[in-house]
């Protein structure tokens, strides 16, 4: 999976604040609170420029929790605030879809462009066998056009992700797709010409399968290993 520095910083600082608050250390270390404030404000400003809803709203939630006494919002911190923030960010991400990522493969390497229209201006020679995506605090769409696809690892954390395999072609008769969704919504689309085998593992999450996959035993088989925690994972065949 690819690194997400912004999401990582938010998670690490959030963990430190939780532990420090529980141990009564944060009030005794003013410089740490100042440092966290500077970092979160920087994340907010950077996210606003790029219109990244999840990074911006989660950083604002962290600031709200740190200064809940001054803002008078102690009654909704921390978990109601973060939960409402995640829902707000998911909703905004669904309405204002900016970060549409068209993924294709040229000479075995993964290439990305900012929009579907830009991608259509290129001539792609698809050939990648492995597809990967890690989405943190964001809303993304991924179009997979690999012509020799065999495995995929897709992960969504506190975000909204749409992944399309409609134009993908398997390298053999079987491919494996690992799906992991945590505190967000993931929608994955497969062609109905494929057979399917799904194993599910969920903790306070919901996994749905829509559509009718192919039942011909000679059809290509996609083995889906789905995990969903505190969110919704939808698998479509059509």
C-alpha cells in the first residue's frame, strides 16, 4: 500500500492526544498542544487548497476536541464529533467529486492522471498484474483497465472509494481481490461475466452484494476476500 503522510500524522497525533489526555499529561505540556495546533492548522490549510474534505474535516475535529472547553462543545467530544465529521466528509466527498483517479498500465507500470477526460487523451498499453489502492480521509474513484490482472489489494479508511473493474481482463482463469473498508464506504464494480467466490469478515460493518454474477463454471472466477469494520462495503456485478 502507498503512504499517506497526512492521514498518518492525523492518526498518530490523535493517538497521542487520547493517551495524553487520559493520563493527564496534556495540560502540563502546553508546548505539545501548541505543536498539535500548528500541525492541524497546516493540514486544514493544505486540505482546503486541494479540496480534500476528509483531511480538512478530521483535522478540524481534532482541533475542536483539543479546545472543546473554550468552544463549549464538551458534550459532543470526542466520539460524536469525529463520527459526525466522518459522515459530513463522506457526504461532501460524494457530492463534490474532485479526486477522480483513472488508473491504467503502460509497459507494466501504473500511471495516474487527474481526470477521466485527461486519461482518454492518452493511449494506454495495459499490462499490470497487480492493482493496489489505499485511500485515507478522502473521496476517490479508480478505474482499472489492466489487461493481465491477477491480484488486487484495496483499502479504504475514513473515506469514500469507488473502484471499477468493468474493463479489466484476467491474466488467467482466476483472480484474487482483497477488500478492506474501515469507517467509510467502498463500492466495487465487477463485470457480470465473472463468477464469484466471496468470504466476508465484518465488525460493526455491512457487506452487500448486488447483481447476478456468472454461474457458468467455465467463466473466469474472482475470489473476493472482503473485510468491513464500522462502515459499508458494496460489491456490484453488472
